């Protein structure tokens, strides 16, 4: 059985463990700083396995040594922004948490692939790559699958068509400047901008861009976790099963799309080698302008990180 360790056993971490176990994709280790909590959640989940007949081991721990020989490490550990905390304060705190999670796990699993979920996502993936010194194939940020799934869900709600017929592609940074591609998205092969009236499509694009915030406003005490955690699990599955799945992920840019030394959401081929290829779409001028605007915003957060911590 393969082994996936999840750092941060909060909402997204524990739910990712749940999806992984339920699909019998790997043995799971849940790590958190809070004593007892990962142990309790893991024991509870392990007790659900006989009911669905899945033979996976689920371990909760406060000790990184238990992550030894993981095939994949998923990093969800972090804190949410609290009143009075600036963006830079949050960046610094999460950079410390993610940096430690990355370097500690690498000691025990030198061959692991990393999937990063902690926000600000693109910048935390950048930090993980710099801190571990791993090649870009092995450090991947989750965002595009989630943002695209949100857009697909909104299109399904608007049209009543099965989600299975709806393909959407959202690229760029994981923030309000993300780039939903309406020309490349389609319903059963029909481009979205032909299927839907312009005003309806615009409303869906705007709702997608603010998809995370909409849920925070409703939950009040936390952020989305069902879809974000399942997005991570789809990435893990593609790597574990060598699927060669094309999905939008945050990847290190080395000249692709004219971008350098930054993480950004682009379509990648995910397989046993991690990011096996980066796919370059052909953009028109309007798409290119949106893409560049989003890149500038991500680059700004990368620069803020560099001014706060030593990489
Ligand atoms: N090591 C391990 N775990 C830690 C550490 C640390 N140093 N610091 C905090 N944690 C744990 C917390 O104890 C908590 O259980 O990380 C967990 C975070 O869980 P939640 O607060 O429930 O947050 P969650 O909704 O899971 O989101 C986590 O993912 O989607 C992003 O924006 C989101 O950055 C956030 C992250």
C-alpha cells in the first residue's frame, strides 16, 4: 500500500484523509501540533473502514517520524487570518509553519512528492520548493482543480446539465485575479461562450473568482474544505496511479508562458513523475492581459515572502 502523510489535521487535512481512505488509495498519516486531535480523528476514521470494507491504515500523530517513507506529503497546516492580523503577519506565520512541515517531512521521506494547500497557495508552494531544494516536478500547488470545479458547479447550477458534461479551466494565481477561461471551457464540446448568454457567463466567472470568499462569509469561522481536500486527493491519485491526468495546478515557472521563478496555475500532466509536462495554451490578447495581471499579483506576494523570510 502506498503512504500519504497529511500535515495539518484540521478541516482540509482530515477531510483529505477521509477521501483518501474511502477510496483505498493509500495508508494515511495525519500530523498536527494539537495533541490528541489527529489521533482521535484517525481512530474515528479507522473505525469507519469496516463499514465500507476498506483496508487502509490511518494513523494520527504529533511526531514527524511517523511520516517515514511517505510517497506523498500533503501540506495543509497553517492558521487563518484573524482580526488585527495583516497579510504580511499571516504570510510570515504560515511561512514558518509550512517551512518546518516541508523540511521535517523531507528528512523522513526524501523521495516524496509534495502537494501544497496552505494559503497563500502559490507562494507557499514556492516556499516549499525553495526550502526542500526539490525539483519542480515534485512540488505542486493545489488550486486550479478547485477553482475549475467551482466554475463547473456554477455552470451545472445555471444550465441543469450534468457536471460530467461540463469542462472548465481556471488558470492563474489562486486569488481574485484568477483566470477562468471561457473560450476553452465547454459543455459536451460546445464552448461555454456559445452555450451561455454573455451576462450569465460573466456572473459565473465573477462568482468563481470569489468562490472561496463566498464560503468564508457563510461559514464565518472557517474556509472551504470539502472541495479543496478532494482536489488534493485527485492530484495524489494521478501521481500514485501514474494517470497522466491533465489538470490545472500551481507549478514552478521556468520560462513557460513568459514567466520565471514563480509558482502559477497552469495545465500540467500529472503522473508517476509528478509534473511530467506543462501545457501551454494559446491565448488571445484579452486572455493574455488577464493572465499577466494575475501573475503580477502572485509575484507581489512572492516578493513579500522574500522580504520576510530567508529562503
Ligand atoms: N504543524 C502542524 N500542524 C499545524 C501547525 C504546525 N506547525 N500549525 C497549525 N497546524 C494545524 C492546526 O492545528 C490545524 O489543525 O493546521 C490545521 C489547520 O486546520 P484548519 O484551521 O481547520 O484550517 P483548514 O480549513 O484545514 O485550512 C488549512 O488550507 O485551504 C487552505 O486557506 C486554507 O491555509 C488554510 C489551510
